[in-house]
C-alpha cells in the first residue's frame, strides 16, 4: 500500500509541473470517469470470494420488499436490475448475494477514487460519489486521450480493484454521454461531428438531463427524439421550459460547458439557513413555522443550484446558550420542500428539550447534482419505475442490435 501511495504522490508532482507549463487552449479534452456498479464493485473488492458471482446491494437485505440500489454485472446477466425488489431478485437467482448498503465505506473508497484521478492531473471535478470530470488537455490532449484513459482504468484496478468506464469528448455533456455507451470497462470517444449520427435518433428520455417531467413537456411540443430537440425553435423551448430549454437545445446540438472546476465540489458541500430571535421562543407551533420558512429558503437555494443532498441537520441554540445538533444521513438524496420539512421536523422533535429557543437552523449537506441523483423508491412507486427501467433497457438493446446490423 505504501508503494502505491508513493507512486501516486510522485505522479502528482510530475503532473502538476506539466499542467503549470501547458499552454491554455479554448479546445479542451474532457474525460468523464464513471465507476461501474460502484457499491457492488466495492463489496466484491472487499470480499474477493464474491467476485464473479451475482451480487446486489439493498437497504434491508432481509426484506423481500426492499429495493435494490445497485447490482453487479453478473446479477444483471441473470435479469436483475436496479429498482427490482429483493424478493423478486432472489426468485431470478437463488444464489444471489444481497448485502446491506454501507455508505460510510463507499464514501471512504470514493475519496480514494478521486485521489487516484488527481495523481494524473489536478483538474478533477467530482460530481457524485462515483464519478468525476477530468480535463486532460494539458497532459496529453486528444492525441494521448485514449492512452491516458487506459492508464486511469488500470490505476483504478491496481489501486482499488474497481472497474470504470470513461468518456472522452470536447465538453462535459458529450463526455458524460460517451461514458454510458460502453459498460463495464469501456472507453469511448464522442466528437461533436458524431452527434447527429449517434445521438439524434435516440428517444429524448435517454438524453442526460431529461427526466420524466421534462420528457412530458417536450412531448407536448411534439419532440420525441434528440434530433427533433436539436432542430426545434429554441425560443419556443425557452418559453416553455425556461433556461433549461436553452441548455437542452445546446446539448442536443453537442454544445456544453468544457470547464472542469476542482473547487466546485467545495462550493456545493452544503446549503443552510438559520434565524435568531431576540425573544426566545418556547411555543412548538411557532418554532415549526420558523422551521418551515428555513426549509423553504434551503429548498429554493437547492433548486437554484440544481442540487440535492444526503444529510439533513437541524441546529437548536437555547436561551442559556447551550446547543443541540441532530443530523440524519439518508440512503438517497433529497431537496424538495415537503420531504425536507418532514425530515427536519423529525430531527427537531428528537432534539428539542422544550426549553426556549433563540436560534434555529437547517442545513443540507453532501450535495450532488439533482440530475445525477437516483430518486428514492418506495414500494408504491416501485412498479412504475421498474417498468420505466425495463423499457429503457429494451430501447438500449434495440439500439445496440441496430448498430451491429448496420
């Protein structure tokens, strides 16, 4: 392990020198590095006996109604997929290994993942627990892009025993899209000139950044494919969808930001709101009204940032200056007002001693991009989401077969 750390540190010094000497260019080469089936891969890495076997991660492995968060590629080959219920999955694979999700371990491995990427270049921007954008313009550019990607893949296998897929492109959207094209252990280049032939035939729901709600709005405009979105009147899109319409139109034409900001993750670590009362309050209803206003402020800021968060914290400071802080880390990130208020009230009730309160605060931390977050599934919504996942998977299979036949 010490030798591995020494190699990583030596590579960091060498790369920092190359980046400092590199000439800045308006044409960037961006990688999107995405760990394959992250939680399941971590479990297989930590338990070598599980390698090559069907494995799934769930919140409660003992409950047949618990939803599978992710599963290994061996499990997927047996017809098991994310959002499937544990009970149904066990029927498909009697030898399925189901383990409880361990977010503390996954976050620790995630930090090591980013350290490996930073050993190649400091221009690394984490965007979720298992993916990051990397700007390699100054350490090799397009000529060495595939070689650098191969070295990154191998470094992650050697250091963490984790597989990844890497997309190579001139901007973030195309890099993200490219990394999804070949899994596991894929490396894909996607250029702007490829957009019309590769992306335009796809259903618009398969475009990164388009959810079910946006898809419905686009369908109402007669837009069903990415190509139709790309050629649609941008002014009408903006009138219907606001700024999102302009962003989606640009992406459908292969345009997006090419900026990789290593400090961005620090800027989006948490969003909070607090208020201090000159006259301490001991009435629960008044305190809950205050809490509701704070939650509204936080949820608005999260919407503006396009973020959701895993951890909710409620802070209470009493008239005697004593303080209590209660936090909850969730299996899936939240940001909507109603869910945030519900969790905040629960934390408040667990913390409040009934003593007069002078300060009340709410914070959401461990933020990720909303469009990259997986929605928390409940049993009542499972069937609908499972059908959507199945339909999406079948579309991808049809597209792959069509490409093989062409």
